[in-house]
C-alpha cells in the first residue's frame, strides 16, 4: 500500500498507508490529521484542502483542471507552483512515498 507523509508547517510529520484510489484529502480526514479542513467534502469547491506538492511527486499527478486552478486562486495561504487541492490527488502505486506540505492556514 502506498505511503503518504503529511508535513505540518512546524515540521511535524504524519505518515499514512493509503489504499490506491483514495484521495490524499480523504486519507488525512480519515486519520484525523489537522491542517486539511475539506469544507466541501472533496468537490473542489472550497480550497480548504490546499497542500504543496513538490517534485518529483507533482509530475505524477494529472495536470490541474480549470476548476482546481480557479479554486487555488482563493486559498488562504499563498498559492505557489507546488499548490494543489488534495481532494483532486488520487493515490496510486506511482506516488508511493508522496510528501505533501500543509499550509499555515486553510480558513
């Protein structure tokens, strides 16, 4: 099962085994990880599941959709080239070892 590591702004890390097909957001919410709010429940409509995904992981996910791009413009923490909505990131064997940085704020 692929692992995903969630890194808080203070450097605290939570590593989870995540079933393939589950979204990065769903795994965090299910494990009670602070830092991902997911107010809309994963519909790419609130930008409260914002994360930063650096290389080499960023290239392993599909490109940002038009809807996700619009929502990323509304994040509370600064948008960067590494910004993604974790509700749009589906875990696969290709992303085993994924590291996502959580932003300072979501709401």
